[in-house]
């Protein structure tokens, strides 16, 4: 790849990342407004929105690690590979 091309691609990546952050922030604001209406169903011309509380159970890994040996945890730990791209502003 040409350096010019990768720089253009990287700049677009950063711009999209910033747009996603702004959209996520706005989505959270709209969610708070919707929740404040205390409605369970909202009908629009094109969509039906259902609002309901949910519960999620999660395993407390800190407590598990205290009870199990490091060897047991190591034997039952799976690894996966992925790529992380970190953005740091120079401005």
C-alpha cells in the first residue's frame, strides 16, 4: 500500500470513530428520554419500540478466582486472537 493511501484510510477510520462516539452519546440521551416516558410500547410510522426492564446474571470472576487454584483456572482458560486499533489524538 502507498503511504498516502493508508493515511487516507486511517483518517477516515478516525473520522468514523468520532462519528460513532457522537452517535452513541446521542443514542444514550434519546434512550433516557424514552425511559422517562414510562411507556412499554411506542408506535411510530415505521417501527414499534418495546421498552422493558431486563436482568442479567454475571459470574463474579473475582470470587471464583479466590476459590479455584491458579492451575485450574489456567487449564480452563481459552485464548483468542484479535486486532486492536488504538487512536490517540496529536492535537
